C-alpha cells in the first residue's frame, strides 16, 4: 500500500512537558498577519518581537517553535476565541494575538516527507521544510519536510531522528514518497547544533 500525500504539519511525538500545557509557551502574533495553522513552524520577527508563520527559508534566525493554537478577542464574535489556528484577521487594529508554541529543545515531532521519501541512510541529517497549504476547515497545517533540503548545515531547522516503520503497512510506513519521519529541533531559538 503506497503512502498518501496528506501532510499534517509537525505533530508532537515526545518531549519533556506534562499536562495540562505540554510545554506550550505563550508568544505574540502581530495584528492581522497571515494565517498560522496548528503544526506550522513559526519564526521570530526581530523587528516586532512577535512570531510569524515560517516560510521554509529560516536562515540564521532559525525558528521560534511549532504553533499549536491561540487566543484572541474576536471583532466579529465580540468574545475571546480559543482556536487551534490563527485565521489571519478578526482582531481590532493594534491588538495582538496570544499564540502558543512548542519550543522545548528536547521535543520530537512526527512529520510527512515530500515527493521523494527519506531512507535509513539519511537519519542524522539536518533537513528543511515546505510550509504547504493549511486546511481552514480543520485548522491543521500542510507543512512537510523536503528531501531535497538535506544537508549538514547548522542553519536548517530540523534533524532527522528516525523513520516511521511501525506498525507495518500503516500510513506513512512504506519506503518512498510521502513516508513519515521523526524529527527534532536543530536550529530553534532554544537550541542550535551542527549535523553529524
């Protein structure tokens, strides 16, 4: 059974946090910035001290973490809204949105690979991502890692920890395109390492 092309962003696999927050950290999202989906990598905006949706070209600034939700005072609903994604608007001029991210340097994430899958030989390499297209109905990210970005560069945001192979025959376990991997932070605000 071939893997399905259905990216879901970066889904937390493990970490050192515990209930009820599971290592979520509050950050600010700038007023009426572009939407941010649950599982999207976010980057620091040095000019404003806020975070913005990542674009896959992180460079030396790295990433701030993985977005998992937000709260904001909705203009249209006249109440505080808790949401698993930021729709990119619906806040009064000058207001900020409180976002929640995971930036624990020990966190690991499950993520889909793009059209060229990863192999066991590529475990330990650093890797970049493509932001993909998020789903506004569910709020889930469309981000995925890209095999073409594999490198030893310490500027890449993630490191491949392992392939997903269990249970055999399940989604994401087949070799080749769209397989799933476990990644850890490589170049995040709380950690920066070089590759093996």
